[in-house]
C-alpha cells in the first residue's frame, strides 16, 4: 500500500494570550510513520497535535499535509482524524451509530452507512458490540470503538491524544501493540502524544522529544535513548547517568573534565574543541557501568579517570539485572544497572561505599539544557 | 449488623424538631386533601360528613363563586408558553455564555438582577407601562412577559450547571468527524443535554403555574389559577376550594413525575439498559 500522510510544520508558533505555548517549531514526519510526541505535561505536545488536527490555529507558521497547506481548513477537510484523550464517544449513541457518525453527517444512506460501520467494527474485532452504548464497554473496548470511528473517515493522518492513559497497565501494553499493528495495516501516519517514555520508545519509529514548546530532539526511538543530544533528553528519557565538569585539558580528540569533588572524566572533545575552564556534560548508559565495593567507607572521590564514588542507598532486583542507586557526595543520584550474576557474586548492600567505573567509549557528550522537568519523578527503569 | 448504640440527647431534640417541621409542612396540605373528599352536605372543617367526589364535580360547573375551568386552562396554556420560551432562550443563552463575548458579564448580572427584584413591583411597573402605551394587559402578553423575567434567569442558571458538566470534546469530536455546527447541535449537543433541558422545562412550567405576584397586575381581564384561588378564598365557602387544591397539586405532581421519569429513562438507556 502506498504510504500517505506526510506532515510538515514550518516555524509554527502558538500563543495563548501572553503565554508562548509553541515556540517556532519546525518538523517533518514522513508519510506512513508512527511518530510519538513525547514530553512532560505542559510542554506543548497536545497543542501541537491540536494544530495539526485543526482544533487550534497557529499564531504564526504553516502546517502542511502531503505538501498542501491546511491552515484555515476545518478538521474534516485536512484528511486528519483525532482520537481524543478520553475518547469522547457520544454517550447517547450505540457503538454502531458512533462509528457511522461521519457517514451520517456526510449524507450517506442509512443502509450503506450501517454496512460500512459494521465492516469497520469487524476490523477492530468489535462487531459483537454494535448495539451497545459506550457506558457498557471497558476502557480497551471504548478505545477500539474510538479508533474505528476515526478510521472510517479514511484519514491520511491519525492523531492520538494520550490514547493509552485511561487504561490499566496490562491493557496499555496490549493496546500499544494493537495501535502499531493498525498503523501498519492502514499504511497511514500516526501521531501519538504521550508523556510515558517507555510507551514512545516501544511503538514509535520517530520520537519527538519536547519541552517548553520546543523540540529538543527528533530521532529514532534508539536515537533518543542511546544518543540523546541534550542533558534534558538524557534525563527525561532515563536510562542514562548525566555528569558535568570543567574542562582541564584537551588532547587527541578527548577532553578531560573535573567536577567539584575532584572526579575526572573524559569526553569526546568534538569539533571545535572546548576551551579550558568551560563546563561540559556527558552521559553514560546505566547498563554500561561496573561497580566495586570500597574498603574505605569515607572515600568521596576516585583518583582513577572515568569513575565516581558514592554510597548505595537502594538496590532493586529487576530479574535479569539489579538496579543500584548510588548517592554521590554532592547529592546527585547515579544509577548502575548490574547484570544479576555479577551483582550477586559480591552483592553491595545499602550504605556501602562503592566506586562506579566506565570505559571512555561508553561516554556520550551532551549539550546543556535547563528544564522544568524533575528527574526524580520521571525516567524509565532500564 | 444492627448494634445498639446509646444516642446523645441532641439526637432526640433534633428528631423532635424535624418531626414537628414535617407535620407543619405536610399536615395542613394533608388536611386539605382529605377535606376535598367531603360529603355533599359537609362543611369547611372536620369532621367529614360522608365521603364523595361531589366537590370535584362542582368545580366544573360555572358557578357564582369563580371560574375554575377558564382560569385552569389559562394557567396551563401560559405555563406551556413560558416553558417553551424558557427552554429555547436559556439553552441559546447558556451556549452563548460559554464564550466570553463583549458585555457578557454585564448581561449576566442584568439577567440575575431580575431574580432579586420584588415581583409585585415588577408587576406594577409592567402594568403601568402597558397603560402608558395603551395596550390592554392580557395573560398571554403582559403576564407572559412578567413571568419570563423570573423563569429566564432561573433557566439560565440551571443551564450553567448543566453545561459545566458537559465535556466540550464531544463537540470537537463531532467537528473532527465532519459535522457542521448545525449537525453538531442537532445530533450531539442537544441530545446529550436533553435531561438538563427537561429540568429547565420543569422549572419553567412549575414556576409559571404557581406564580402570583408577577401575574397579579399584568394578567388583564382573565385570571390565572393562583389568582382565581386567592379570590375564591374570600368568597367561596364550600369544600370546592379544597377540591381545587387537590386538583392543582395533582397537576404539579404529574409534571414533576413526568419530567423526572423521562430523565431517569434517558439515563438508564445511556447506562445500557433497555437494549433491543
């Protein structure tokens, strides 16, 4: 099936009164992509979605779908369909009438629209529920009706506003697989808004990480997880430890940093190389860290390059690995995910002083970005 | 798990007070309902001199005492007119007030102000104006207007309550699915709000049906029922008056049961009962 539904935003800005909700955002979503808009609440992701849908108009900039500007067009003329956060199924209509609503307002004859609606219900495995009203359905069933109601309009782009937030954990995992499958089956673009990192990484081909009405990084799922560009993305996605320090010297493509405690790290110097005294940030994946107990419990820093010293304050068994949370002397949290076999060969206990080490190749350089996001609340497990 | 627990003395004081209040509330009305079944030779007070429907029959004969049938018809028609106007305008105003338009605050306070204006003076003023512009006062013109000054703000306030629970994403979803504004209103907004509209209609009807001060000086030559009853209390000396009280109560109750019943049926349907 030919892939349709390419989206392009060109310098889109949205202001509500004095508040700048979206600050000159440009992005391209190729046709037939599963795209996630990811960010903490209030970052502007839903506003962006609503502007693509036509429920809000940008203050400045342009929105194009398959190369055509859709500014000023009503939602139905844009080739988009939106699935609302709580689904907004019409409570007074049966599932069949909900799904057939678009056909009804377009003037399709009753017999024909019932036939088409039954077919669409069948595609989401809900035909047995045609005569029920939404209040009789579970959250997952309601979601499938909402999906059918949107897809019957033959959209090029399906916009999903937090589609899984109303479901419990088990259904969430099941339905996110379903959504991915539906997207492949219909060959259209899905834009899925979420604040859950795991959800975005699991379903999306293109993850757009947002904060403060701006895009921080638009990348593949692996890209945002493995090679975050900024301290904000690294902290928000989780799975990474973020450290910073002042440049001491630069040699052979690597900069040597030193933090306030005297720990030293190397980071690829990049181009152009930083000046001495500049502050640089780096991330190291939590699962690429080695840990060793120290005999001296009062140690606060390590003399070896690429290591930190801290006290274990919590260990969490996760099955194939153990999550070890270490508090550094300056109060920062540092996490090491240690393979379960390695960990239990010489287990660290809460309160132990440990040194955490990593190889220079595991380090990834970051751009610094201030963020309102509180790292203690977010970040995913792995 | 009925378990004996010693109640404090305040319970008995408050319970006694409550019982007295209920007696005060329903006792007199109950006495009137019972006395309306007074035998043909009975009087205005207890004891009952036999039981009959005589006085109900007497209501429908044109008598020297009053015009029950005429005033009853006028009251019911007027109540329906008021109800239709109240629902129509309250719904439109309620929907309009969801957006802030120029002067919306001023209009809102003006509408609410007519709730606190003394009805009798309002009635007096309207009567006066009609005399000045030389239009005869009549129940379906001046009295209708006077009653609307009372029912419209009431209806508007109920609509605010109804709309505050209305999720705007229903409208957005309808528009997203290609519905025009008219289709959204017709197929989505009004049907979802329908139980609320019944409540507005019920208030419009009952407020009009027993309205006294606003009608008093605006009604013109033909009385509405409350005015007629008031006139009869001074002239009628038979239990027909009580029969009238019973009949009007039955009408009010019928209106309430009809409204609440249909609201209940709609809510049941949306909960999924009554499926084919």
